């Protein structure tokens, strides 16, 4: 063995023992005739002490950062203890050492906080992964994976693998396609999810399935997206929505407790899609803080009558489709500079508003606002009462086109949560969002599309509405999302399991019988052989790990991620293939 102990396990009880360690040199510090060095491996860091005799050997055989080193020596108590690391009370007095491999000077500092930029760290990812931050992230990922598997195993779920080379069905995001050498001119697709396979497994009688599986989407990327990502995919037979929610609420509670030591004893709140949009402006509400959106005017109809009684009229409100407000607690002391900063924030192109109106509810009961000339103190008091604002609060209002204003207010609410420190990464507030629309209208394509996917069942009481095109917007889906701290981490639905209803769904999406048969004939055929009622859920494994790690980007929770252009800069992929391969594949 190259080592008898690892670099993270030595403690005071090991003093006097002879040990052999192996690892990477973190630092080298020379002090006259003696030298200290930190040796690092996956488990931690141990300080090494080279005495005068060995120090002269270091002069002829120097060691440097990231050298792979083996040392043998005695564990002794440190005179200058370091309480910041678990091994900080001891060190190894080196008796002999061997350089197992020398190293070039690394392109960035391999420590907790590094001086390497994103692209540089991704190019040398194998070095970046040596950093304690990345190691902890991947350790957390492993623990979440293990916890999920253990929980599902206790409930009788089987882990069943499904194919990666499948048929392309271009619905939703773009497929990655793979040319077939043996069937030239034809292509496989990489799965965006195992959706149809898990439904077929339900038809086959495997009534509790799961898989921690790679999925692929050829879409434009952001910091929280990757072209290949991991999801936990689950399906159950003979269940209704309530069974799914209870089962996987239990899973998340287990993971929080097992991995983070967070004991969530209450039932996750449930909120309908409509209520989420009204009160939070989006379908993934962050409920770590209140600050719900108040609707003073919707579709031109006034909810708070005071706004229609402005002194001499107020065009900003009069011409707006909607007027929305939030009450920011304890922020009436904001200075003019601070409220101006909020206004400038809202004017940014990505938010797209022309300004923010504010009303300060002073502690002495008076009001100070940007609309003093249009609304009296009494009217402002009525607006404050409508918004639930009290003394010391600040009301922020946005007015304009409905869709843009609702999205902007949603972002403003989150921004104020950040500014007030109300979005603590260690405060976990999960909830379910239910009763989603089954369809949404695609203005560009001038047609209805599935909001979730075409295998989602409508609410039983809404099935008849599918016969009336004019009522598609009213149909609710038997679908649900799980949201954590303002981020959707999973979603699912009760599935369609009868051929006639599946055909009706395809027809509603503008798919001809021939097209439906070509793309999904295998699934509809399976439904004719006794398909059970079934439903499931899939949640983003990378994103869950990032949230549990207190970070927004999933990139540092994936061992070898791609950059925002979908490139692996370490491997320099994607890349061209040679002419012989092109010829074999029948490609020009």
C-alpha cells in the first residue's frame, strides 16, 4: 500500500504512531533549516515537518505544488495548532519521502478560493476538482443520490434502465440526434426523458419504477442548464395525484433530514397555478418571505377604487392594463438614493418597466410618495390598507401591460427579498404547485400546445371540455410541480392511459392520425393491452444538489460540465470527425 492513513484522519490519539501518507503537495514553506509542507488528498490536509537532515535533501530533490508525494514518519503534536482543520493538532515528522510524480506549476491556485476564471477552471477541470469546494459538492451529490435510492428501495421501487438510442419525436426542446451507420440516412435521438419507456413499464406491470438517469436537450444554455443533465425519474401504477404527492413529499423530507439534518415535520403547502400567478407573479413561488403581490387593477377593471379617483387623473394608472403592488416591510426609511436605485433596476432591458412608484408609510402615520400630487394622504392611506401596509412599510407599484408588468413585479419581489436578506440559502421552504393549465397558446405557431407534455391527463371533470376548442384555456391538467426556494426542482402528472383519450390529446395539438401513429403508435398500441392508471414525477437531480449546497449554478455539482456554448473545453468537444467516419455514416 502507498499509505497506511489518509491525510484527513490523523488526530491526537495517533501521536507516536509511524505512518505512511500519500497525496498532493498543497504548499511548501521554508523556515531556515526546516521546511513545512501541507499534503492533501480527498480526505483532508496534514502538515508535514522536514527536519534539518531532510531539509538538505529537499535542496537537492525539491518538491513543489501539486507534486505527488509519499512520506513516512511519526505523528507528533503541533506546537502551533490550527483549529481550522480537523488534523490541526498534529503533524507528521518526516523520516523519508519519495516523489511519485513531479508536476508543472498549476495555472490557478488549487485552494478553497481560487484565482482561476470559469473557462480556465473548466479547461483544467481535473485540477479544479482537487479543490475542497468541488470535493464537498460532489460528496453532497453522492449523498443525495444514495439517500434517494435508499428511500425508494424501502418503498419497493425498482431501478430499471431504459435506452439512450431512441426515436426522435420533436416536441418541446430539440433532440440531439445520432446517425446510424447500419441504417444510413436514418437517425436515433438521445432521450429528453424516459417518458414513454416508463409508461410502457407500467403497462408491463412493473408498478414502481425509478431511475437516476441522464437526459439530453439541445437548447440554448444558461448558468443553471446543461445539454446533458441528470434527473430522478419515477412512475407508479394504480395511483391518483394524492398518492404521488404523499410518496414524494416523503422522499424530499427524507433527503433533507438524511443529507442536511433538516427535519421538516409539516405538510408541504399546496398552491394552485392560478393563485401562484396572482400572488407571486410566477409558477415557482419563493415562500421564504411574504410580500405577496396585490392586484389594484386587472384587465382594466379597478380593484382598489382609490386609484380611479386621482386628483386631476393619473395617466400612468388610467392607461395601464394592470397595476400591481408589493408591501416591503420596514423599508419606509429607504433614502431617495435607494428608491432611485430600485427604479433604475426596473428600467433595465431585462425587466422592461418605465419606472417604479413608491409610497412610504412613515412611522408617524404620514405618507411620502412619488404620487403626492395625484393622491391625497387619505387616498394613500386607502391604498396602504388595500396592500396590507402598516407604519414603517414601503409600497412599490408597477403599472403597464399585463404580462410584462406581472413578470416585472415577480422579479421585483425577489429583488427586494435579496436586498432585505430574506432569501437565506439554509432556509428550505418547499411547496407543491397544482392545477396547471393543460394547454397554453403558442402565438407564433397560432396553435395550442401541451404545457407539460402530450401524455398528461386532464382533470377528469375537464375531459369533456376537450370537445370545445373555445374552452381549451379552461382545461386544468392532473399535473403538479415541486418548488424549492423559488426554483422548480421537479414536476409530473397523472398520465393518459386510454387510447381514445390519447388520440384526442394528439388531435388537440394539431397532430393528424397518421402523424400520431408514426410517432407514438407503439404507445397507443400498448394502451390496448390493459394499461393501468398511472402517474409519476421527475426531478432535476443537479438542481436539487445545487440548492442543498446553497448555490444557484448546477455547474459545480457536475464533475465534467459544459460551458454556456455547450462545449467541453477540456476535451475540445464537439469537434469534427474524419472523412472516413463521415463516409461510413453516409454523411456529406
